[in-house]
C-alpha cells in the first residue's frame, strides 16, 4: 500500500470512528428522549398515576404543583373572577394531613349519568371518565377523603374541576370568610380550654374516640358540633396554644 492509499485508509477509518460515535450519541439521545416521554405518559387504562401526583401536590402545598395536574379545559376558566373559588378548594385540600400511605379507589364512570357536587351552579367543561377517591389516614382517629373526577388527555390523566358561575364565586368568597372566622374561634376555644377538659379530650383521642371527644367538648362548652369538631381537630393535630 503506497502513501496515498495509506492516507485514504486512515481518513476512512477516522470517518468510520466519528460516524460510529455520532450514531452512538444519536441512539443514546433517542433512548433518553423516549424514556422521558414514556415517563411523562400515563397508562390510559388507569388513573393511578394522577392519584400519586395529587397526593404529592397537596402535601407540597404548592399552588403551581396543584395546578399542574388540572385539565387544560379547567385551567382555561381560571381568571381573576373565578380565582376565589379555586383558592377555596386548594386551601381546604392543603389542610390535609397524611400519615400512612393513602388508600386509592378508582371507579369507572363509563356511560352512566355523572352525578357531581355542583348543584347545577357550575359546569364541568369535559366529561370525566373515572372517579378517584383518596382516603388519607393520619392515625387511628384522624382521616379525610377527597374525590376527584378525571379524564385522560391523550398523554396524562388530569383532574376536571367545574367552571363556577357567578353565584358560586360569591358563595366561595363568603365560605372563605366564614371559615377564617370559625378557625379563629376554634383556636380561641382551644387556647382558653380548662386543663381538666383538655386532659379528658386528649385521653379520648388517644383511645381513638374522636367522635366522642367532639360531643364531649360541645356538651362541656355549649358550642355547636361543627365548632367543637374544629377544636378537636386542632388538638388531634398536636397544635399547642400559642
């Protein structure tokens, strides 16, 4: 092999090596992009992945993370006028305290009539295909449940919240104000609670008798059951007086 042939062979070998590296890089990049796409694509047969994202969003108490799992059709009806309604929903959910792994129950709605808690005052922009019930259990005497209506948007499962009408928006503002006042009252009652009653109620909670604790507080203080429930929730959550 002469000098020119040797040079051509060397250049061909270099091109082959570069080409091999380029192909390897391309294959690696393609594999990574495919894996990322697969990771962001939910199984269209079951909305379990959405339940996990909902729990993470609620526990993070991040409004942006909470919004990230909402269907675009619901996001489209979020504006300064409707925001109080959604703020009210988020604030209630952000008060959830989770202990053990939540229990998730998925129900297919199918073609059955959809019965959703709107009272005819709000419109669901997209018909949901499934209902998810998530039961949070903090310990043996504290629990809460959330029901989500969901649909698959072609890539991920998303929650569908109703788009509120004017009367619902006004009511949500009133609810927020009432809840704030009720929370302040519950804190005042907790802070001013006689030591003997506090000890008795904490004992009932330790025994898993939360309902009885609510009734005992109502009977001892003359408050309504709703207010007493708020006081007992504060005690159950371990919130000591300031």
